[in-house]
C-alpha cells in the first residue's frame, strides 16, 4: 500500500484543528487535518439541543471571521459548527472528514511518524493531537443498574421530552449541570441538583460581560498553578446570558443537595457540604466584583455602578436544612444525569509523551517526544487555552515552535 506523506499531521477537526491549520497554512507548511466525523462534530452531536456558547459572539471567535449572530449574542451549537466549517473553507484548510486515526507511532531510524488511518497510512514529520479535552464521559460507578431508573452522562442528554416521565437528579454544578437542571425545571420536572465546589462568576457587571472583565483584569492569561485542583465554573449563556445563582434556582423549585457520596439499596447519601460549596461560590463571585470596581476606579472608567449585583437572595430551605439522604423511588426519580466531566483518551497516540498516569506530559503543548504536540487542553498555557479565543493563540505558539525546529533541521552543516 502506498504511503501518503506530509510535513504536519493534525488529528482533530474542531476548533483546535482549524486554528492549527490557519497558522500552518500562513507559514506555508504542508499539512493535513483529519477528523473522524464532520468539522466540529462534538458541537453537532455530543451536546444538548438548546446549548449555546458560554461566551458572547464578539469574544468567542477567531480573529479572521465574525459570527453571523449579533456580537453580544451567545451562538447556538449549530451556529458554532457552521462557523468552524466556514472558517475552514475561508482559510482553504486541507481538512478531511470521515477519517479515523487508529494509531500513531514513531518511525524507526529516521525522523517522523506513521499514522494508521481508516483511509490508509500517512507519514508526517510532526503530529499534533488537537482532539480537545472531551474524550471519554466520566460516570461514577455509584448507583447500580436499577429497573425504572435511567442513568446517562450529560453528553447523552438532548431535551426534557427525551427523558422518561418523573423527577431528575442532576449531578454536577458546572455549566452543563446548572443549564440542564434549569431547563428541566422550566419544563415542569421535579429536579434535584447535586452541588460540589465551584466558581461562580457574574455573567456581566457594570455593563460589561465577564469575558471582557477577564481580559482587562489579565485573567485570560493567568497561568495554571502546578498541583492546583481544577475548579468547576458555573456560568451560562442560556436565554441571552445570566449569572448562575443557586439560590435563584432553588426559588424555581429545584432542590439543591451536596455532593453525591454513596448509594445503598436505592437510597443516595449526600455530603454535608452544600452550604460550604455555595459560600465558596459566593466568595468567588464577590471577589470578581471587588476587582472590577477597583479596576474601574483606578482607570477612571465611566461604567454604571451596579450595587444590586451584590445583593444575595435569602437562603432557601434546601440550603438551611439540606437533604443528606434521598430514596430515589420514593422521590419519583427516574433519571440521573451525570454532568461529571470527561477523561482523556490518547490510546491511539503510541509515543513517549505521557506521564506515569497516562496524562499528556508537555510544556505549553510541546512534549519531550520531538515532533509531538498537544493542542486544546484546559490550561495548556493559560486560562483561555480550551476556549475558541484561547486555542487560536496556542496554535500560533506551536506553529512558531515547528517553524524554528524545521529551520534547525534544514541547516546544511557546520561551516569548514
């Protein structure tokens, strides 16, 4: 079988792959981008129907193209997929869809790698894993299979009408969990929301979106603290965008509970940490307002004051007297939705670029395996890395590294 050859192979045709292709193309570097589904397939088929971007269209985009929706709107998932498709066409990306990469190995005794794909083998000098962070859904092995009880990861949720009749427990207080819980409650469902530790920023403050505040406060460029725990962020662009307020969610009829801890004979036990988790979110929220006020004052910004943003609703009964146990059958719970995140799966990438736990071992996307790169990971270089806005800049950094490496390898020899 003939082997196709290229300089750079990019695996993944979502936002990371498209961003990488733009920068490689601008440098005139031959490359191929492979996507097992369609462009931005995860946005199309692995998200619920009403999902929108968590950042406004003026911000969550690449520099070279605006969204078709108004700048302050939050693009729907189909709009995001269409945007990525249009961007790939605009930059004339050599992106191939419907091609699955099954393995990548280093070539013996020469530079480069061999990729086995569903369309035949490809050899490349450089390989970029641009498949993002959302690979394998994480569902705790906590609640045994039970007749009459449906369990699913948030990736499988589509809309309230697709679920069995009955109450729903949503486990996870990040963006996905709170939006799904709110949608289910609005549809008339009884909803329990299991709330763990989280950050709770304002959607907007003093007339500016949170994304703007992150920019002027230099927080998009904040670097990860080694060893720091990942903190779930509760933020939403749903229904035009609003600040996530767990007390307000409770006021709609959602029952807040602590972290889901164990299950015995159909009875769930929740950790007694709900009040602590809500308080932590409140502190995070108020700290952002404090920083924003200080910045506005120091820089003489004429932004309308918003004292009402500091008003905290009264604690609901489910917060002052939290449930510690829940009999699923007695409560009429017929569905559990686990909004509990994802695990990485790079089993196809058979190179020395991982630590002892199988996680990518890299510095700003560059690995110790010469020629192998990662792109699109959370906190890859900074806070913005896994966002549309941030991945574009990380792709630029990796491209610069490849350009420099190619120049070294092209050096003709040492002068005599």
